[in-house]
C-alpha cells in the first residue's frame, strides 16, 4: 500500500480530533461501523473511509448539518486523483505536500531547487545519477517538475523562499543562473545566496524544506530528503528548530537584491 498523502493524513487527524472531543474510543467507533479497532486506527492514520462510514463518523462526533461542508471538502480532496497519479513517482510523497502548500521555504546545499530548475539542468542531474534511467522516465520527471513550477504563477501563486548555497550555484550553467534571476522577479518569489565566505553554519547539516498550508489547524511540515528516501516531520519542537535555522540562514545570506547581483555576475562569467 502506498503511503497516505498529506490530504489523507490531514483527514485522519481531523477525524481523530473529532472523536476525542466527543469522548469516544476507537472501540466505540469500530462497534458502530462493524470494523475492528486496527481499521479505525488506520483511518485515523490516513486510510480514507468510504463516504457512508465517513458520514456515520461525523454523526457520532456530533457534527451538525450546518458545519459539515468543510469536512466533506476534506474527504473529497483526500479521494481526489491529482494530476501526478498518471506518472510513476519516486518523490516520497513530496508532490502531494507541495501541491497543497501555500508557503514553501527551502534551503538547498547541493542543487538548485527543483522549482527553479531549467530543463537542461534537470537533464544534467539525471545524467549524473548512478542509477540508469530510461528516456521515458527522464521525460516524465521533466514534465512533473515543469508542472510543479506552474504553482509560482496564476491567480493564487505559491509563496516561495529559497536559500541556495554558493557551491550549488557554482555547478549551474549560465542559462540556469539567468533563469533563477528571472523567476526571482516574481513578487511571490524570494531567492537568497549564502556564500562560502560565511564559514561554517547550520546549513552544512543538509538541505531541508518547510511547508505551510491553508487550513488553520494544519501543522507546518518539515521535509528532509536523504540517500534512501525522505521523512516528513510534524513534531512541533523539531519543526520550530528548523524554522529558526531557516531564519538564521536567511540573515547570514545575501539579501535578495544582493543575491540577484551576485548570480548575475556569476552568469556573466560563463
């Protein structure tokens, strides 16, 4: 079974909160729905119930008709087949997070962030991978990243703030550097460069991304990729620590204006 998406985990978390607020146990719900307790637990961890069971849960939790619409919307989003389902993804659940996020803050130590990459840069990354990939796989990945980049424009664009280490930009070609500066002209996009001359800093611990969402009760999520996969962290203390780290790196980095000038000079050297 695939890992639950952010939308599915959000629905499960809300159902758990409603159950606990109503003073009911998982056993109470299981008995009413003729489920076993492990199935109720799976639902609260992201397995989407069928709509009849979902309606029964809301009724047991005392949600009145006037208040039901937001929960129905959550259920509809949880079962929705989004555009990326047509591709075989190895994104460790990140795209579903990014798709629903309203604000993204990312620190990248080694590569230009995917949201800012040109197609040529993407191809160079895939060509340098240890794993041999088919032409179709590469073209699919390029299409996926290109679609993700559309979030930066439109009626309700993503608020995007990227801090990129100098070393990552040193490996980018002129086209990529010029593209970063062009995208950074968007009012919803902030790009900063952190120079090697700063010396040691917390960013040397690795890249990470923080994502905020529209629903007031949705937690900020910390997303960290590693060699064999990725982890999503919602623990408030760890997310707060990463948030403070991002703020600290932003202070150490060049301002957006200085960053654009620095990137422009580097591009001119190519």
